[in-house]
C-alpha cells in the first residue's frame, strides 16, 4: 500500500518539514504550495522530498465558479486537498495543514477518525445535508487540521456527487454560491461519509488540539505532543494580551484551544 504525508500550505516551515521527515518512515513526504522560493535549499537537505505547486494539481482557471463563492481562497484550499488525494498515485494520503504538527501515533491510522470537543458550527451541517442527508448524522467536530484519506473511499464520495453535466467542484460551488450561509469542510464531509458508508467498523476518538502556538514564546514540539495530539501555529489570527494569557493558561494545564 503506497502512502504519503502531504503538507498543504502557503507558509510551510522548515521546522514542520524536519518533523515530518523524521516520522515519515519509508513513506513519501510531499509539500504542496503556491511557490517554492527555497526549493534548492529543501532538495539539498531532503533529496527525496517532493515539491508540487498547487496550480499543477488544481488550476483556478478550470473552475471559475470558485471565485464566485464567498471565500474563494479558503474553498480553493479545501478542493485542492481532495484533488491531491484523487490525482496522486497513493492509496493513503495523510493531509496535514501547514505549520501543524500531529502525533505520529495517529499517522496513517485509517480505521479511526479523530474529533475535538469543540462543537461543530451548524453551517457545516447545512452543507452536508444538501449533499446527502444520510451524511449529516454526526455532530462531532472532525476539523482537526489533518485526516488520513483513502483514495478509494474519497473517489466513492466524489463519484456520488459528480455527474455528466457538473464536476463535484462545480456542484459544491453552486451550493455555496446559492447558499452563502452554508460552509464546506473537506474534513467534516469526508468523516461523515466514511462513518455512514464504512463496511468495517470505524472508530471515532476524541483528541486534544492546541492551535495557537503562535501566542506562546517558545514551545518544544515533541514535549507539546505529549500533551496534545495536534499543535498548530495560526500566525494570521488575532493576538493581543488577553489571548496570550489565555493561551499560556490553556497550554500549561493541557486544555484544548481551537
């Protein structure tokens, strides 16, 4: 079974590349990003790493409806992840959002879906219900910056949505354009589909996540992963004194954040 870890990010870090290079074992490590200014440096240190520009996998010009949605860049990134899984030659693809670090214990665990204790917004459930009410049974939140995708199972999901007249991307965009209050999550839809259609029993397990490492001064990733199953930097999100205090308090006591 061919497997790959794929980091999807505009702002990937050398720290994340180093981390996943150490835990990938014999599997491939791929970075998908808009540009690679430091590609020579990366290939010099990691000769076997694969760098792929996102437009090669999913061209925005091929799907003009994406730009008509309320959040075109956000949805493009989510569609891109599905296209990565369906177009690359791997049976299992563990997608990780950029600057996120996952516990190696959950890497390529296909028979378990991981959720957080944060409530899932109703907007995501509206979208899933529009796709198929059968997939709308889960109120758990599977949006954890990562998931292990099965190419075969994702194709089953997307083939059930595509038709002669529309691709699955155009179908998704049409729903999002006509219903701006609906939100799409690549992770939430896939998890619901797997639970509803799995022949074998799929386990669901709660994990602890901490998404605001950017608010802490110094964090040892390996030590942090003893408290949490997922750590992430969210540099584009708001900071501020009170948020920093809250982040430090939550991290010290091992409480979910995000």
